[in-house]
């Protein structure tokens, strides 16, 4: 349409390149033929890479978990025994240990992280907020080896606090379930602050004022207004922390070895060949267990994230 | 009066929370430093820090990790940027597909991923020993530069880098930039490199930093596949030289922090005026972009 009008009135010489542009505008919903091949070509390398670097290992897990390993009597055949083994005996203890550790440390991080985020968000200082958020960004990724060693130096057997405060005599041990909880909080708390701060910023000041004008106490405001609005974000954050703690391996491996039974260290043990003959594929079955849990976490987290985004918009 | 006491109450509560959090996060760091300089029986010494450079394996493992990080960043950006740009510019229908593909690694924890990798690597000797593919299997496991680690790290970094780049492209109207550059006579390649990518500098830097931080701290995949990147080396020396390993841990945290500052500074526009101009222009561009 535009092309027709500009052609009728006769384009000025300097507008000469314009008709093509206008033609493009007019056909905006349908991309020009010249580009038709471009997008698939640009996306193809990513898809091919994911097929090879992610798809192949995924196939290896999926097939390996349901077949016997090559050194088993009778050779490779389909079986469910790997999966059955992976939820019995020592493996069940490890799975339960992982779930308990993740659930508890994620709960503590949620309960402690919300006041911390609220204190930062309501401080009114932009600089403080930015500093805390970037520090949280680093600390949330600080999990792993450096974290383990920092805590060994602090609360380990020869740690600075342990020796100075004689904690060992009072029954403290870093290399225990509760020791791991204390360490895990170090990266879970910042992660919670990162996750929940945008939601807390979305709490409109007007809501608090409206509640107060209606005679609500601070407690009633939190109980009836803020927490229901925050509930999807809180639950989403909790689930994310759970998943993060559940998947963590390096921290526990560098710190306690396998003195606290965890699913991740069982997989690592099994991968290192530390299994009975013929059970080589149990590691892959354990991986399937982990993927199922992580998949469930994402299935809960993504809809909750969408829901809380609606309130924050 | 009630308002005053209430506010004072809030302030007191906020201070207590900040103090407790500050203690929890700073004490382990302070104690780590103390642990490395105050050795029982020898008093104050900086031996742990001066001994780092001469420790066997330090330079080689750090160099290996930095090389792996560089390769991973190049690979991740090289795969993601064209795909995301294409999805923004020409094929919006590809965007949900990209989001799903790039989020898939979140469902597979790194321990499970490495189990899959070791499964695949076992196929080499098991099924492919008489085919040319076997050479590939050997080559990717070369201990001098294990390509297999680059592949695994790229998969793990993909969700982080995707989020960073996607957020960056949301804030800048890529399509208008591209069209403006094209109508000024730029070729598509020139438009991308001189108009679009400079405007995405912050997002590119952010994605690179996240990838770098991931590779620097990565232990699981390297250790379980039997390679010796930096984190694996730290754990290795931890058994015999506790002071040294803690000193390296402290330094690696400081290094990460310094890198974060460098990347944050680099992702800012060079002069102040464009920044202000962009801040003003951005709100006008965003609604247009979200309408498309």
C-alpha cells in the first residue's frame, strides 16, 4: 500500500532507496525471502552442539541405566535391577541423606534469607543494595572447593575458631550433617537474596499504607498481604535452593569425603569403579534418580516463577 | 510517637540482621586469612602465599583452567549469539525452542552429566575401536588440552549465558538497530558487528564472566573424568599442605571478585554521555520491542 502511494506521487531523487524499505515495512509479517535461510543456519550449530555434547550423554545415561554393564554375567541386556538397586540399601540412605540435607538447608536459607533481603531492600541505599547483590552473585557461585577450604580453616579440626573457642570439646564437628548445613548456607543464603529481592521490591508501599490505614498491625500486614503475594516467589526460591543443594558435590567432596552419605558422592564413588562387579551401571541409574529430582524441581519452579512475575510486573 | 518507635524498632532489627549476616559471611574469610598467616609453632608468616608460585602443578593447572575458560567462552558465545540474534531478527518462532534447549542442562546436575560423559567415553573402546571415530575419542581426552571438558563446561554454562544474553537483548531493540544500520547502507555482517554487538557489550561481558567463574571453580567434571584443572589441584594439595590450599582458596575468591569488577567496568559504555543518552532512549524502545 505504501509502495503504491509513494510510487504514484513520484519519489524524490534522494528517496530513491526508500521504496524497497517501504516495501519491507509493508510486508513486515512475512520476512523477505532473502532471510528465509538465515535463521535456521544460525541456530543449527547450537542444536548440533547440544545434540552431541548433551544429547549423547543423556542417551548414555538413559540406556545405561536400563542395561546391565558389560562385565556382568550374561553380558549386556535390558534390566530394571540397576534402578532397583539405586533405591535400596546404602544408596537409599544416601538419597535420604541428600534429600534431608537439601530440604533442611534450603528451609533455613529461606527463613534467614528473607529478612536479610528485606533489610537490604528497605535500607533505601542504592549503593548498599547494588553492593550486596553483586557480592551475593559471587558468593552464590562460591560453592565448591574454595568454600570447603575456607570452612575447614575456620571450623575444621584445626580451624581458627575450633581451637580458639575449644569447640571440639563441646561436641562440634564440621565433618557432620550439621557442619554441612552451616557450609551450604554460605552459598544458599546469597542465592535466596538474589532470588527474593526483586519480589520484595515489588511489594508496593501503597499496600502497606492501605493496610495500616485499615488498622492492620505490621504482623497482620505480613500475614494477610505480603506473604500471600510473596508465596509463589518464596516457594519458587525454596525449590531452587533445594535443587542447588541437591546437585552440589564439590563442597562435600572436598570437605567431608564420604563420611556424610550423599547421593552425589555415591555417584562419584560408583563412577570411580568403587562398586561390585557387574554393577557398573548403577552410577547411571543413580544419575537417573538425580535427573528425576532435578526435573521435578524445575517443573515446580518454572510455573511459580511465571506466577510471581505476574505480580511484579 | 507510635510511628517513631516503630521506625526505631525497624532500624534496630535491620542493624541486627546486617550484623549477623556480616559476621557469618566475613568470619570464615577472616579466619581463612588468619589460618594461612598464623601457623602454630611458627608465628606470623607469609610462607603460604610466597610458596604458591613454586608449588608443583600450580602454574600448569591454572594455565590449563584459563585456557579451558577461554575456549569455553568462545564456544558458548559463538553458538549462542548467532542463534539468539537470528531468533530475534528473523524467526521469533525459534525463541521458545531456544529457551527449552538452553534450559535443558539445568535438569541434569553436573554429577549426572559427568556420569553420562564417562558412559559415552566408554563407547569409544567398546564399539568404535576399529573405526576412525576412535581417534576422535582419544583426541578429545588429550590431557594437555581436554576438549571433552570444554564440551561439558559449555553445556553447563549454556543456561547462565543464555539468561544473560537474552536479558541483554530484551533491553536493547536489536531489530531497530539492525534496520537502522542496514538502511544506512551497512552490510548485514557490518550491521551486526558495528551496530548490534557494541550495544550488547554489557550482556556479552556478563555472559563471559558467568562462564569464566563457572570454569574457574569447576571441580566435579574435571575430577571425575581424571583431569587436573585448578580446583582439582587445590584439593590434591589440601591433604599435604593445608595452609597452602587455604591460601589459594582465598586468592581464588579475591580473583573472582577482581574479575567481576573488571567485567563490570568493561561492560559500562566508555564515556558518560552515551550512557545517559541510552538511559533516556531505552524506555522509549522497550515498549516497541515488546510489541513485536
